[in-house]
C-alpha cells in the first residue's frame, strides 16, 4: 500500500499566508526547496521563481517575509523574477543616466514648478541629490527607492526638520525621474515618508527658537546702542520685533501709499519659496512693544535709518548671529533664556511678534496673513503664548471665577 504524505501545520500556514497576498499567488515544494508561483493573467503562462529556502518549518517565517517583499515589488511593475532578485539584493544594476536627470530636475525646480531660488536649491536640494546620484552611479548601488532614501538621510538626526526636508526633496526628484524621465517604476518613492524620517528621541532638544518678552527686547536694544554699529543693528532688531519679520526680510522693505487713506505703509517684497509653494509679498502691520514707538516708518521714509552690511553667503540671520554673539548683553540673555529651558535666536523676535499679537486678541488668520504664511503653518510652527502669559491667563480666569462664586 503506497505511503500517504501528510501536510504539516507549518506548510498549511505558509500556503495560506501566500494565497492571502492576492489572487493567483501560491507556494509549493520542489526538490526540497520553495517554489513561488504567480498566475497573474488568465490564459498566459504562470510565472514561477525558485526561492533559496529549504522546505522546512524553520524557514517559514523568513520565507513569508521574503515573499511579501516580492509581492510588493510586483505591484510596482516588476515581474516576479526581477522582484525576487531585488528582494534578495541581487538585482542587476540599472543603466540609467541619473546625472542628466538631476540637471533637468534642477531646471524644472528653478524655472518651473515652485520656481525656487538658486540659494534654496543649494541649501535644501543640492547636497542630498548629489549624494543620491553618486550612490546610484557608483559601485554596489541601491536597487530601490526605499534603500536609497535611507542611505541619503541617515547622517541627519531621526525626526529632525533637516532629515524630513531632505527625504521630501529626494522623493520629489525620484518622482520626477519616474514621471518625466522614464526611470524604472522601482524608483517611485513610497507615499509614506515617515518610515525614513523617523522620530526624535524622547530626550532630544529642539532647535526651534522661543519668544522673549518685550522688556527683554527693549533692554537688549538699549544695551547694544552705544556704538554706531550697534545703533544700526538696533534698528534691525526693532524692525524684526515690531513687524514680525523673517531675518532676511529686512533687505526687502518698501514704502507704499494706501490708495484710500493716502497714508504710507511698509511693504515686504520677499517671497519665500519652498516645496509647499510660494509665500506672498505682503503689507506689514506694526505691533508696538509696551508703548515704545520708535517711529520706524517715518525715520525710514526720511532716510534717517542706515542698516549694517548684511552680505553673506549664509544669509542675514548668520551675519546678525555673529554680530550679536560678540555682545555681552546678547550672551547674558542667551543664558537667561536657557535657564527657563528655552532657546534664543534671531527668529525669537518674529516669535515674540506672534505672541504679542495673540495677547492683544488678534485672530490666528489675521496674524498668519500679517506674517506671510498660511494659517495651518501658523498654528503648527508659531507660538500663541509664553509659559508666563499662560500662567497669568489662568490666574486671571481663576480670580474671575472666584469673584463670581457665591
């Protein structure tokens, strides 16, 4: 009587997992190893691939993972044989001219699409994309988008803004190559970039700068105004604080006249370009600090304000930081802010403007428009209150409640 070969439990589990991937997928034993089969179109020959796994229970988990990866790669347009090679890390090197695509992508980003500036290209795109092309055209190059992204962003801290920006810009380039340059579909980047960006460690320190009080701004300005250079920089700080400017916007100020009232007002022509679009030029709205009216607009209109030289390849913020770091008053304020577990920087004046506006009851939409960004960005990136103002607000609320209680 012939011996009946019984299917073991692990075999049933493996076959069920493979069938669950999609219609037409199956796995079977062949000469002691695993053979993957894909019947993807009715009437056409099945695709079969031999896998380097023995047909035994100890290989089931690893084989299931490998087969899942192969299945995902077929969804990107690969046949099962190529997908198996990619999943095993043995895919042949694709002969594709990445350098030429990078040159055309730069033209597209700077002349079309979001029309970014050369400075933005150099700061946000060039380094990560040059690294990617070097890897793609070098020896032992990555064979898929996910591995390439990981290699190109791992030098930056997980969860950091820089890592997020670099991953996003690399994904833009890969999408462009697939959609405009006919690169293989395997280079279409994943829609979920979070797995590449990662998360910040629980104990990570943020690089975001914090607002400071009006008094701290006033005291700093008075302290650095003893010299001609200090007085020029003092006016820079006044404009940043009163109008909520980005540091670079001090170089893009213009005086215009209101058509209805005939009154002069300040206009900022700077337009910030990024992957999310272009922020608009805007009318600037002043918010005075504790009643200090420095008459900035009349003085500027009369030619009585002279700004310092702010030429630098690293931008206005870098020039200002280098000047301020040589001032005792600034370093003293840095330590004071650090003592309350916060950070001082050139953007602190802009953040202080945001807090001042909300403290005066200005709605978030109006504040966002005055500061030149969307309401969504304003809610996510800019402070509405300081710790001190929050505590004071709740103390006032508590006092009001107690006064009303019987």
